[in-house]
């Protein structure tokens, strides 16, 4: 791996402000609590200097913590990569296939989307993640997914340490009666290193850390499987939604089209290598991408434009435009988003065939 890729580069000092957000604060607190408690409990349960197993256990624990923080901070500070402001394609004829972003005053490159939180058009945007207070996209997708893998693995290791520590420390202190169970925490267990007693406070802290570790394993583990599902198909979460809407549109209008996702390279391994590389730098420049032989760079962009007509979302929500009064309409206002299904009416028209004035409003 390139040594330079291991260095977190702060393009501007304001990037440090990403840490002062509820997402990173909670995430780093969970990492800190689980890691510190696991280190302390491993010293109580399996003293690292006495046996080879204890040393390996301790080194692995430190290794998990370093790798988790490395990938977490890279996902946060490397960022997804942004489309330059006022960007235009080199071939001016390609403008007709692209969407114009009013906020960035430029065209959206294929696979890019505007993030309202970051206020920029993001390369190959997957989603905006509050836990890293940044978008997950082209440049940091591998770091983010690696973090999602390493965090549950580290928490599973920490949970085993917590369980074994409580078991070994409470084994000689629990007495069973006919109708009660007593734990004598005042009886110090005979261990080689009594300078770290397992008191009531230590028991409570270990139990709390165990809950955090198990909860993190389940929650983050589910996110990892979701991310791997889209990566192996060379998609993003946004593109999966666009594909669903495109197929829904084809089925509704009975166009008979055979939808082919343009960025699926027909091999899970090839799709995997588009995100994960030995150098740490993903394939592509963020503007042009390898595509299926029957597609072109703008196939999905064209489908995305057609999918902007109101479409059903599950059973209860629909995406579309709010009906405004004449004054607001004349002023060019437009309010779009998800609305309760009971409050909307589905318009049976193809947005690709809208009038030029409507297209102008959209831009």
C-alpha cells in the first residue's frame, strides 16, 4: 500500500469541524468505551505478559482499535470526492444527457448526485452518513465499508473478553440459596495482579460495555451486508433506488424495454475491484466509468430523468411535486419530496416528454 495513502490529509482546517457533530461524537465514544474497557478487562482476565495466548489476545485487541480508527478517520476526512463547481463535460454535446445543478452552477457527472448536507455534487454518491458527518462516495467507499467490517469484528472480540472477565471474576463470588442468588463483591479473587480489583463499578462498566459491543455488532453488521450487496453489483444505494423506479416505470407503461444496469460488469469479482484496490485508490476518476457493452456513460442518467415523475414508494409514500398557488408557480418555486400516499395524486405522464418550460424550471 502506498505510504501516502495512510496519511490523512486535511484540505482545509474547517474539515476538523466534522468531529464536532453528534454522529462522530457518539461513534468515537462507543469505540473509546469498548476499546478501553476491553483493554482493562483483558489485563484482569488474561494477563498479556504471562502467556503467549495473553500476548496475542492483547495485540489483536490493539490491532482492532488501530484499524477501526484508521478506516473511520479516512472515511471522514478523505471524503467522497466532489464534482468541481461549474463543471462541464469536455464534449459539449454531452450536456443534453446531463442534469444541471443550480446550487453548484454546473452539470452533474454520471453517477453523481447533489448532497443537501454537504452542499456539493458528490462523485458516485451512496448516501450521507451522520456517523462520519460526511458523504459515502467514490473516494471513501472502501474505507467506509472496511470500517463497517472491522467494527463488528472488534466488538465481537471485546464482547468475548467482557464475558470471560465477568465469568472468571464472579465464579468464586456467587452463592446459590433455595430462593436467592448472592454475589459477594467484597471478596477479592486471588489473582496474580491484585492491583486491578474487579469491584462493583468495574462490573457495571463491563456490563455496559458488553451491551454497547453487542448492539454495535448487530447494527453495524447489518449495514456492512447492505453495503456489500450493492458493491458486488457495482451499485450505490441511490442507483438501486433509480433502478427500482426505472423498472417500475417500464412495467407501468408496458414499454417492453429490457433494463440493463450499465455499471454491472457481470462479475462480482470485477465489481468488487472497482471499489477495493491494493493501492487504496478506487478505479476511475469520478466522471467516467466502465460500462456494460450494451450501454453508454449516460444510460442511467437518462433513466434517472424519466424516473422523476411521481412514483410509489412501498405502500405509504409517493415522491413528487407539491401543488403551489399561482403566485409561487410564476415565481419559479418548486417543492419536491416524499408525501403521504393519501395526500397525493399520481400523474400519469412521462416526465421526459414535459414541455420546455418545465425543463427550464427543473434546471
